[in-house]
């Protein structure tokens, strides 16, 4: 029996919409990374971009557990000596909640060209509206333990 390898032209992609209201950031990011990589499909191969498109709405209502909202920092570097900048997640979620979710999902994808290609299929919006209604996205429910 031969091993099946999916070809990039044979991949069928669906669109998922996830409501991030009161969902813990890490659980949201891990479920999103699974959908983006295509690990939920039976035709998964680690070297093929077989994942789906993911739309995340209400990014400004995402939850962080414990004291992470005040204590956790988001870092970025300009590339120059001494160019390390840090921002607390309170400021980051108030200023641009899309970046907080993109940063969490990026950390759960491979650090390769394939991972960067998979990250382009992620669309994050702070409000409840998104411009992808023509793609007919399917709602995706994240089941989690209550806090």
C-alpha cells in the first residue's frame, strides 16, 4: 500500500469564524494553529499547507487568566542594539487586540516559510464585523472548561 501525499492543488480549504468573546488567549491560539496547519484533517502532511482559513472576531474581548493582564509583557525588537521594546498586555489589548492574538498564534506555528505562509490565512478583527461574508465561513466553537 502506498503512502498518500496530498498535492497543493488537491487541498480544499474551508473558512472558519471564531468568536473570541471570553475565550482564554492560549486555548484560542492553539485551536487556531491546528486549523491553520490542517492537523484536523485526515490528509494532514507536515510539509504541505493543507490548512483552512480562520477569521477571529471580537478580539478585544479575549480573556487572560490570573494576573497575566497586568504582568505579562509583549516584546518586540527593532533590530538595532538596545532596540528591545516591551508592552504590557493591558496596553496591547487596548491599543491593538489583533496583534495580541496574531502574536500568540504565530508562536504556535512552525518557524519556517511554510509557517509564515500558513499565518497569512489568519484574519483577526477587533469588532464583531468582518468583510469575508462572501466566503461563507462556518462557525467554529471552542469547547473549554469554565473558569
